[in-house]
């Protein structure tokens, strides 16, 4: 090998190694910036970490820095091909020439180039692409902090070129009719958040109870207030004209924290009475002015999502809301505690404290339910969709399907099930037996209790 060849190898091999490492760094940069947790970087930056501050700046202009990484990958790859193949070919060719003899130098050169190309390509894929990508995905935070300084140097040197290439690329995309938005600007949907929490639970980062709580929080906008309400028929309310003895009797029989107060009929709720306020009053004051302790009632449509109801309770600094139906009649009430209990609920049968509303034996037939069990509760516990209905409760579903007030023993069929009235409370269906039709195909309830949890 000539001195020129030795000199070429002396500089060529380190250059090939450098270009491979440069390619690896830029690949790791791209994947690390896309996958790193912004909240963690923001926290480190707030603590004074200089590398994190650089990464935070890059995340704030992600399009630009991703373009920088792609430019670096392209430059390193092209230079690696231009330098690596000749350098390796010059190493491989002499042994091949010695093997085939000087009569076939063209063959030796061609074989050397082919082998060098294959070897460089393999190095490029494994060392320059696969390994840095895997490291960046596995250790996104550490990788991002590591590449922060070299990336900032590269951006300072090639900043104008990066900007031009980025603008040209965005312009071509707009020409094709695509909406160009900054990377990382897409907000997470509820489904994305749910999937994130599921993944965190699977990885052991959060407990099952924490997973259940986050699921319930994400559902606040989907659940109507009427699904958690104490129905009109089960409300304990006070007549504004009640005497001290009558109030004391109600307190003793049904001790609660707050009571709706009505005038004339239950459809005329005039306010809410906090029982603690009465306990602080003297006996004389209680006889004369207990009505002065009545607070204005918060009136909300029964179809309002729990999210809206909770916000209304917070805004008015109250703990109870009265729910009205579409005709303005009183449908029931809901308390802040009902919503908090819903958030802490892990299984559907514990949604409400009323034992009559439990769904024990869900999915097993026959089973007996309270008429106050909501249709959505039954759907979730049984795995059935049931036909579309305006009814909120199972008792209401029976009444709706019959188009009349049912009697004990009356039954209706729906989606392979027979609903039979076992007990009436005046005009309300109090208890229902759910059984499978002889020819009905009723699916089994979900096996995964987490998926059935509310």
C-alpha cells in the first residue's frame, strides 16, 4: 500500500467512525424530541438544569429542530456513503487482487466496491439508525439532555439552511392542500388520555384505584346528572310551613345534612336547608325564624353532564342541586358527595348507597333489580346495549315499552330479555325481574371487571 493510501486510511477510517456517530446522534435527537415527556423537561428546566432548558427551547419550536435533525441525518448519510465506500474498498481490494491476480483488476475493484457498500449499509442501519433509535425510545429523557448541547451548536451553524428547508417543505405541503400545524400542537383527546392511563397502569406506574379514578374523571362530561340523582320519589324534603316538632321528627327519622324545602308541592322547591345551621340556633329562634336559614336552590337540568353540575356547585359554593326535567318538574336531586362517590367508585354496583339499586348477579338470569337501577348501569354490568330509549331507569323502561302504567305481573320483551314487574310503589315500578327469553341470545357480561367499572 502506498504512502498516499496509508494517509487516506489514516484520515478515512476516523472520518467514517465520526460520520456513523454523527448519524446516530441525529437519529437519537429526532426520536428523543418526539417522545420525551414535556412535563419532566419543564420541571428540570425550572430547577435550573441548563441542558433541560435547551431541550425545552427545542420542544417549543419542534418543527425547526426536527428539521435540523433530519438535515443532520441526510448530511451524515450522504457523506458516509461518499467516504465510507472508497475507504473500505481500498482496504478490501488488495486481498482480492492478490487472490484473483493482476489479470482481473476490474473484477477485484467491482467486488471490493460491492462488499464495501454492503458493509457500510449494514453499519449505517445498525449503528447509525437502529441502536440510537432504540436508545432514544427507551431513554428519551437522558438522550434529550445528552444531545441538547451538540444540537444547539449544529443549529447555530446551519440555522439559515434549516429555516429555508423548513419553509420550502411547509410550502409544498400547503400546495398539496394539507393543513400545516406545528409539531406537538395536537391536544390529547379523551381517548388518548385514557390510553395513556391504561399504559401507565400496565407498566405499574399507577395503582388500579388511581386508574379507576382517572377513568371516572374522563367520563364526567359523558354521564348525565340524572344517572346519579336521588329520584323525586326518594327525596326527603321539608315543607316551609312545617313546625318545629315536624322538622325534629324528620331529622330523627331521616337524618341528612341538607334538605330541599318546598312550598305547597314538591314541584315548588324554594331553597335548601343546611341541618347544621339549625343545630346552631336556639330553641326560641328555631320556632320563629328557621325559614331564614333557607339558602337559594341551585336548579340544573337533569340531562346536564356531571362536569357542568360539579362546576355549578363549586361556582355557587353549595353542596346540593335540584334537577328538573324537560317540563320543569322536579326530577330529583344530586349532591357533591354523590359525584365524589362516583369518582371513587370502582365497580358499578357501588354507584349509589341505596342497597335497592345494587346489581349483584349481573349477567346471571333470572335476577331481581330495583326499578330505580338506571338503564346505563344495567348496560354496563350486563354487557347489553338494549334498544334506544328515553327512559332513565329500568322501571321507566318497562313503563315506556308498555305505553301505560304497569301492574304487578306485567312483562315486556327487549333484546332477548323479559322484564317482569314484581312490585309497584303507587305508579312507580319498584322491583323488576330480568330473565332470558327462551329463544333469546343474550351475551355474557364482560369478563374484565376493569372494563365494566365505572
